[in-house]
C-alpha cells in the first residue's frame, strides 16, 4: 500500500519537474519501510541523495533542510490538487526526515469505495508508529484504540486525526496504529485497553466517548460533546484539550487505572517521577527513586532522573 502510494506521487505531474525531490522522497520512504528510519539524518541524506562529500556538515550547509521544506510543500500541493483522492498520504513531519502515513479524513475514494477492513489491515501492517524522540515504545502502558468513524465527513475524522498527532508526544499512553483493533482473551479485553469514539449528534455536535474496554466504563462526563465547526483548527484545539485532560499522567485514564488497581509498575514510576517534577519534596524524591530503581537497567541508580524523556530513553535502552 505504501509502495503504491509512493509510486503515484513519483509519477505525478506535480513532481514531474523535480527529480531531486523525487529522489529525496523515494529514499526516505524506502529507508523507513526497511526499518531504518533512525538513520534518516541530514548527513546521511546529504551524502546518499544529494551526492555531498564525506566532509558535508548539515549544521552549516542548509541543503537538506531547504530541500525538505520544498518536499513538504510539494507534497501538500499534490494532495490538495492532483492527489486529493489518495486514501493514503505520505507526510514528512517538521523536525525530522522520517515519513509518516495517514489515512485521508475526507476523500472521494473513501466515499465512493469505502474504507474496508482489508485496507485498514494493510495500513496497520504498513503504517508504523515512527517516534521523533529516542524513547521508543514502553511496555505496560495504557493503549488507546479508535472506534472507526461512521461518517468521515462529519468532523469526527478531523478530531481523531488531531488526537493521533499526539502519538509522538505522549509519555503515558500508547496510541494504537490505524485500523488496529483490540484483542480479547477468553472474551475479555486487556485491562489497559481503552477506546475513543467520536460520532455526530443532532447534526450540530460531536459526541465524544472514552471507554474502558474490559468493563465498559465511560470515563467522560455524560453527554460530552464538542460543537461541529467548519474551522478544522477549532476541532484541533478541542482535540488538544481532550488529550491534555485524558491522555497524560494526571489525566483521566491514569486516574481510572489508579482508582481500580490497574496501574502497572511503569505507570506508577511515571506518576511518581511526574509528581517529583512538580513537588521537589524529600518524600516525593524518595518515592520517585524507589520506583525508578525497580525499572530494568536502573536498579543501581543513586539519584532521581527528573526528566521523563531521559528516563524513558534509559529504560528502553536496557529493555
């Protein structure tokens, strides 16, 4: 699916006059698909794509950054015009060169043909969660699944896409890849699995539901709604507010897990570290240190690691 989407971009009229950008895009997508996204640095691209010598310094030579900016603009132009019906879109997020893939929220292809389970399964296998930080995934954290929107044109897909943009910024909760559905064991969902659903209510608002899948418990206040707006930035702002209130360490998912005895040692460690970052008391320090010493690779640490990204990076390096 990704390879086909890439070829349609490379063969398009939009990219016809930009051999440099075609090579750039082809290189980063193929590297990511080989699992080598971590090697997509300015130096590597400068040498392998733009034939710079080994003395190339991306810190002083802006070539790769400039070309990346042009590539992002040309991709936006392609998907706004010639590729507006593409169901799978390739993006190069700011701050890095590793591509990400997203399902178009509104496209003629999805309306006419429908997004069936097969396509979503393909997207699940081909679309990886590419993190722009060194932490990588952490085990034993809550996982958020998305209920498929019933109508991609009602604003629900915009809201859900905006939530998905948080996947590289969240410390506390993992976001499931596009199309992945929760598995059950003996008819029971994993105790750390949650589902987010957005649906249209009375053609005027989005009803937002956040459920604990094993118990069916609704975590939000009854009848939580967001006004539908033609301004997607307002929906994006509402999604950001939702993520902050629900998907963070002090958010509703963690509060629910703590209250029902579901919190893992990883969750308790993140909670203790976060509390210490807010309250530098002796008691908070000792609690954070005790929890951190229980994590793999940190057993011999003698001081609290107060920066959570650093803590996660060290933990993943020893996992």
